[in-house]
């Protein structure tokens, strides 16, 4: 895996994959549902990715009083994040391809 | 009857506990939010409450809240680690990089100076056929180095009271002055430095000699 200021773990890749595959902005609850990660794992990853500008987030449009519930924070992947994530996936694919080649 | 009552009581207790669980989950979330760095608290309070709201089931909410607490603890640790790393690479490493060589050099100089056991012969060039030789023990390192680098040192420079070798070894200039004062000089004398004996510390040298004698 590439060298960044933070460690790109398998869980981080799950999160990036979920964000890449989403057609629109998704909330933390949606990401948790898609990746099946616990909140204790998911939120530190989201914080780290946001800190390094791989993802960005914004509040759901609407007044919480009118919505009748707390607003959701919606996440989407940035151009840098998408590029880096694709690079990571490509490296993994290459590594797995190499392993498959070795096995045969 | 007793069984019915106990079942009823258990049912009531379970209902009560299940009713309290969302409240407990919310309390845990608040505690977790408070554990976060100040800049993140407001945002994550709303975000996590929103996430709790989206999850069905009291027990799931409790589990989710515990996850938030764990996330807060991890974030806190990450922050501490970042602060530690920043402090380490920003302050400690440059400080050590600067100070260690300086400290090493200073301690080496101090150790060499503390020996004060350098033996050297100073040849006083009288400008005549008869040069005079003074053998001085316990020359300070600075003077030994200086004399080695500049072979002709004017005695006037050693006579000056502000001269730093006089501060290091005040008796030296007095000693030379007294020695020269007893002689009639025809020209300005110069000091020539010639190390006849080993520049090693006297104590070490004597110890070695002593040891060989014992054999």
C-alpha cells in the first residue's frame, strides 16, 4: 500500500469503496450499513480521511425542528481521495493477481 | 400464583430496562462527545444523535453508543499521539541535534582542560646565540594548542593581563615574566613551542610507569 501520513487499512478501503460506489452523498449510518463496520471503527476512519481531505462532509439541508430528528452529516469522496483510493485498489489487485499467478 | 407473580415482575423489569436503554445510549453518546477534542464536540453530538436515531432497537442503540465511546477514546489517543509526534519532531529532535554535538564537544574540551597535565618546553628565542629553555608543566590545553599552531608568540601578548591564557593559567605569565626578568635581554623575546615530552596526561603516564615498575 502507498505511503501516506496515515495507515490505509482494510477497513479504510471498505469505507473508501462504499463512498466510491455511492452515487450521491451518504451518511455515517449508511456507510456503517454498507461496510458492516462498528461505529467505534468507522468514525475514527472518517475523521482521519476527512482530516487528510480524502473525503468531505456537510450537513443535510433542512431544519432539525422541521425534520423532527437530528440532521445527518453527509459524506462524499474528494478528487484526491478517489484518485488515491483507486491507486490503492489497483495495487491490491496487482498484489492479488501476483499471488494467483504464484499459486498456479 | 408465585410463579405468575415472578413472571410478571421479570416482565416488568425487562420492560423497564428496555425503556431505559435508549436513554442510557444517549447518555453514553454525550459522555463520548465530551471525550472528543473541543473543536469536534458540537458536530459529532448532532451527527451521532442522528446516527442513533436511524438505528432501530434499544440494544442496538446501546451497542452503537458504546462504539461512539470507543471512537472518542481512539480519537483522543490519536490526538495525543499527533501532539507527541509534533513535539518530538518539532522540539526534541532539533534540540538534541543541536545540543548533543555541542555537549560532546564541550565535554571533550572540558575533560582535556581538566587534565591540565600537558608538559611542554618553551624555547625563549633571545635573538642571540644562547636561547633559553623553560620547561613548564601543567600547561593548559588552549595554550598548548595555540603555541602549536603559531610557533612564534610574542611574550608581550602573554604579559597582557587581559590575555585569556592568563585567566586560564594566571601563574604561567607571572612565571615567564619572572624568568625573563632575571635575564638581560638584547631584543624582544619570542616563545617557541616544542613538545619534548608526551602530551599525554601526567597522571596516566605516571600510573603506567608505576605499573611497569611493579612488574
